[in-house]
C-alpha cells in the first residue's frame, strides 16, 4: 500500500483551464511533474536540521527547499527538460495519429 501520497493530484483538484488540450501539453505537464519530483528527491535531507534553526534571514528550511526545487525545475524545463515530452508526443502520434489540437511547430 502506498502511504505517501503527497503531491498526487486528487479528483477535482484542477479546473478545466489547467487540463491539457493537446497530447503535447499533456506530455509537457507530465515531464514537468516528473522533473519536479526528481529535483525534490535530489535535495532530500539537504535542508534537514534542528527545528529551532530558522534558516537564512528568517526563511525556514522548508520554504528554501521549496523555492529551490521550483527554480531548478523551471530552469530545467526552459532548457528542454529531459526530452520525455518529445518522446511521448512522438510515440502517441505514431500510435494514434496527429492530435487535432497540435500545430506544426508542436509536432515531434
């Protein structure tokens, strides 16, 4: 049984505006979520310490880690991510054909 469901989307958590409209958008969202989880795991234990320690300039360790994870995820995704979104989009296009919402620039 899975005990740690932190970060897992719950039913009804996202509104219709945040749902992907194309396979490419779905693949990019999935890759970004995966990269965020990997970066978060990479820093596991780095910001652990005495609960009395407030961190730097009054910012708690949890906030520092969260900010660092978000910033690193953003930079990695801006630089092209891991290439997983491209691979997924390519496989889905081969299997299911062109996405009706996919533009030429989004094609793998």
